């Protein structure tokens, strides 16, 4: 089995290489070797490599910066995904597209199922949703996997970071930290997500949209508290409301994903997010 990964230098890409690389032949692509905004390059690579699967993990992921860089974000998340979907269809390749809980507006206040209608509140969420629609329009053999609050080991020379690393860095610089307590969701470890993607390829369940994340809800404040508890970090942590914390992008107040479909389909049970965090803290 040959699996091509877009965004292989990213946070999820790193874990996909580790887990899928044990069994499959991987073709690793990044923005230099296969810019997803260039359909000719994509066709050239696909024609040469002939993968059975494409895992499309490449994205413009800077949620706040996206509010100012709308065109660039749309070029990558929306049209880049359109290119990938069109080529996957043309060469009859199964496509796994990684999407986000930020496609929802958060007003439901109950776990979001795959049947709930997206209504993104940010440019990032909107362009990821546009990407979903292109996948559905062009491909029949697709899996859209929506995940939330992703964290995982950072690749070497990776310029970005994740929430856990930001919290641990800030705790070294400050004695008091204010963290938002009214956005509810669930953190997801890249390791658990990569294992789930592996199972999807192995079991080849019915095509369609699936939700996956850590089990149990929390706010960013709860997440930060757990990070500091598990790492024995002393800091004065203060819960605040979103309205008192300036962020360019509007995020959903509630975006917990209902995972019953993927759990039933694959015969798995998502681990509590706290356990995912413990593993990350051991491995980072
Ligand atoms: N991070 C989260 O909290 C979160 C939550 C929900 C869903 N997701 C989704 O999960 C997926 C993986 O996220 P992640 O955290 O692993 O992202 P990440 O670490 O930011 O990695 C994204 C990768 O996309 C690549 N990329 C950007 N523009 C590209 C282009 N034009 N052509 C080819 N590659 C390009 C980048 O490659 P270069 O390094 O080569 O520029 C980068 O390595 C994304 O689809 C994201 O939307 C993430």
C-alpha cells in the first residue's frame, strides 16, 4: 500500500510518518516538493508515485492570522484542497482530508455529530469547510475527519508551536497566567489521530465524514490547569472570558465532537484527553 501525505512536515505529518511508516510505503510531500496550490505539480507527483491513498494534512493553520490573510488562507485550504480532490478523482485515489471542529459555530451546546450543519465563524473555519465541500463534490472515495485542538510532538526546525508548549513556555516567563474558560471542546493528541487514520486505511469502512478527538470536554483554562498539574508547574492560573481576551478570529464557544460514529465503525474508544496529554508530556 502506497500512501502520499501532504503537510508531512507539520505536527500531524510527523506522527503519520511514525505510525503509518511501520506498514505502508509513504510518499512525503511538503510545500516545497508539492505546493498544493499548483495543480500541475500535484498531477506530476501523483502520476509518478501512483499512491493508493492521499492523506491531506496540509493547511494554513494560523487561525488568527487568517483573518488578515484571507486570500492566502483560501488559496491553501480551499483551492489547494480543490486541487487535491480533483487529482484524487482523476487518478481514482482514496482521499483522507483532515478538517476541524471550527467548521461549527458552537451554538448547539451539545456534542456535534457528522449530520450537524457547519456554520464557521472564522476565515480558517470557513476555508476548511470550503475544502470539505470540494472533497464531497469531486470525490466519491473520501474520508473527511474532523478533529479538534490538535497537539503533538513538534517536528525538527518547526517554527510553529502548540497550546501545551505555549503554556509551558509562558509559565517560565510569568507568575500569573489568564486563560479563556468559556470555549469548550476537547484536545486531541496526534498519536491517537494517526492511529485512527491507520485503522481507517486498514478497515476501509464506509466513505464519508467522521469526527475524532480526545474523550471528555474541557475549556482552554481546564486544559492549561491539567498541563500544569501533570508537569508540577507552579503558576497563578486565572480563568477569563473570551470577551476579555483579544483574538482576531471568533472561535466557537462549544465545539465538542460526538465520536460515536467513528467509535462504532472502527470498534475503538477514544482515550480521555488527559491520558493523551500524559503520553505527549512523556514523549515530547
Ligand atoms: N492544529 C490544530 O489545532 C488543528 C485542529 C483541527 C484540525 N487541524 C487540521 O489538521 C491538519 C494538520 O494540522 P497540523 O497542526 O499538523 O498543521 P501544521 O503543523 O501547521 O502543518 C501544516 C502543514 O501544511 C503545509 N502547507 C502549508 N501550505 C502548503 C502548501 N501551499 N502546499 C503544501 N503544503 C503546505 C505546511 O508545510 P511547510 O512546512 O512545508 O510550509 C505545514 O507543514 C490540518 O489540516 C489542520 O487544518 C488542526
